[in-house]
């Protein structure tokens, strides 16, 4: 987990960073945690899949957007 966080670059000391590992359907777990924590923002990565919406957003991002109790930021890595 520390290696994953470290790969994101520096994290400001003032940032409150919480990590958790859960099993289950990704979108359901993300939505449950957002509700439990009273999240203000969910940040997700997007990647391609089968449908047009899924190609743009990714299946997990699509489901989270449909049920999120707060704002969502979907980030797509620019391909080379």
C-alpha cells in the first residue's frame, strides 16, 4: 500500500489520507464508503471496456456516478 501511495508523488502534510482495502463489487464498496465517511468528493480513474459509456468512463466509474452521494472527479490517463 505504501508503494502505491508513494507512486502518486508527494502528499501535502495537511492532507488527511485514509486507505482501506475491501473485497466485493468495486462500485458498491466505493459508494458504501463514500456514504459511511460523508465524503465530499470521489476521485476515480477511467479505462476502456465494452460499451461506449464504459469505453469513456469504465464500468466502475459509470456505476459510481449513477449512485454517488457527492461530487465525482473521473480522471483518464492520456495515452501516448
